[in-house]
C-alpha cells in the first residue's frame, strides 16, 4: 500500500491499464440498465496516436494517516514528433465535478499534439475516478417533489441528507474532496511522471484550480491557459447573480441594435418587469408521466424559468435563442421551455455529484458572506429564492465538510505567462474575473470574445492558444474583429 508517518509522508504510485475506463462498479450496479451505455468512456482518438492510460493512486484524505488509497484516471496522448518538447499540456475539467477524459478527443485533432504530449487528468470523485461520489437518491427525492408538488428547497435538503448518508456508508471520506487535495493530486502526478515543466489548461472552476497548481508549483509551470476562469479568491455566489444581470444587459443592448431590435426592444426592462410580477406566482403544466401511466399537473415558478434562461446563456449554441425565449415566456408561453426541463427531472438524473458538493462547500460556501447575498436580493428582488447554483449554504450545513485552506483562497502574484479568454456575455464568470487575475499576473494576456458566453472555445480561441503555447511571452494579436485584447 503506502507508508505514512506523523508528517503525513506517503508514496503516490501509477497503475497502468487499458483506456476503456468504466464507472465505479459500486455505483454502476445501481444505475438503470437502459442508461448504462453512458457509464463507459469512449474515445475517438486516431489509432496512429499512441495512448498511455492508467490510474494515479493517492490517499483519499492526506490529513488522515489511516486514509485509504483512491484511483484517479489519466490519459496521455503521445506526440508522434521525435523532436517534441518536454513540457506536456495537462488538462482537467471544471464544474466542479465534470469528467476530464473526453478532452482527448478534441485535442488529438489540434496542432498542439504535433509538438508535445497531452494529458487528461480525471479529478478525484468524478465520473471515472474510483470511488465516484454519486448516488441516485437525490434524483428520486426530487422526482417525488415534482410529482407531488412538494416544497422544492426542503425536499432538496432532505435528499442531500440521504445522499450524504449513503456515501458515508460506502466508506467515503467527504473531507478529502476539495481543491487542496486535487492540487496535491496534480503535484503527485507531475512527480511520479518526472515532469519538470508543464503547461496547464482549464476552464471555469478548473481555471482557478490550475492557478492554485501554479501557486504550489511555481518552478514547474511553464504556462497556463484559462477559459472563462473562476479565480480561487472570488466568492461566486456573491458575484454570479450580478454577472447574470450584466450578461443580460449586454445581450439586450445587442438585440436593440440589430435587425430584430423592434421585436425584442427593451428586452432587459421587460425581463425585470415580468419576473418581478411573477416572483410569488405558481404555474402548472400537464405532464404525461410514463411511470404513473397518467397525466399529472406539475407545478413550477419563476425559479425554473430563470434556470432555463441561465442555462441557455451559458451555452453558446443557445445564446442566440435567449431573446426569443424570454419574449415567449413574457407572453405566457412557458410550455416549449418548461416541459423539457420537467421531463429531464422526471426521467433523467440531473442532480449534482457528491464531488461537486464537497468542493463547492469547502471552496466557496464556507467563504460566502450571507449579508452580501441578501444585498443582491434587495437589488434584484425577483431573484430571491432562486438558486443560481445547485449547492448553497443550507446544503453545505448538511454536507458539513471543512473549509479550504485559507491560503489557497488568497490571491497571489506570479510571473507565469498566462492566456485568458472570456465571453462578454458570460453570466457565470464575468470578464471582471479576467481583469482581477491580470492584476496579479503581469505576464497575462487577456482576450474578450464579443459574441461568446461562458467557455469560449472555438477556432479563434484554439488558434490563439496554439500561438501562445509555442511562445508564451510573445504578445498575441487577434485577426478576428469579434475577439479583442482586453
């Protein structure tokens, strides 16, 4: 196994394996059979590219000398270039809670693989890690809440309590799932792979996570690439409702100027007026329930409608449809938007993973100021009671994990060259965060994507990233008028 002294010294190890990763069997056997095709990892990497796959074995909780070992998957795509650089590109996903392995499918078609290896690292507790912090009880509780029109928030808390109990019965130590542990995991991965220089890439939550890796390993990080990052020092629940309003304002200004302006004129003002008028209202739709084999009336309110709008604004492919969506909702035509949402709740499994809850509670909720959050509700009264994130204070009071190390939450100065991109209509991690990070990173280059939202991606982003990683200190210029240095 491993040796651990009073100084909490241990030996991380690598276990090689095939690349056909499967979800933790203790969870997989509880998953309905018709959905089990989603429980295996399927890559689309060209067979000419060599893949090395394995698990990093580390303690579940480094603060516990008796902690068991857990297994974290990784995939290395080997560059075919015999003259490749010795500084690979390492990716881990955001969320927190998203799987990282699928990234190899896209990066294998990038020019970056021509010059350096690329590594996808699955964070602890996520989909293909062992253990996977997931249980279906919260999904079941919320189905019951919607079918019987029970109070949603109190039912969510009831489900959270059951969720935690089930994970604890599996022997999972929830105190071991936070960004400090994940930073230590990445540090261990670099150590056992004998990587002395690495380029980091991450987005949203993992953008901040990658800077925490740079904070702990300044000599090893050659460069970092951040897409719509959430800085570790930023309290997201104190900011995100305001970011949503700013993104909506920007979108409203756009549609006022284009050919559809008359149709969607004063979109922002109409939004404010409508959602203020329905803040205490309850609506109902007839839903054909296949389980009960009858049509039921499902109640919803402005919170579900706001969730739909925020979700669409986060998705670049849906962003253009948001003005129409809001206008139709104001007209009272909720059905095309609310029915798919209710159907997903009643037939799929949209509840968050336990890893997301542990990390969010440790990293964020423990540091949020409820007085500031209440100020937001006074500023935007129609947002009161709306959970812009699926983890909030009362959830974390139940989940009860220790807060992240305060040192990790503090901003820090670094000379590491960093590329940062964000969309001007990002309702989650506003371009404000780019500016905050740039203050502490004098070698940062920041770009604002004028037609994008959260998670910019796309051709121009890829072109700029490729140029940056080849020469991180060279000043970049965008050839796309929709992407400007910021």
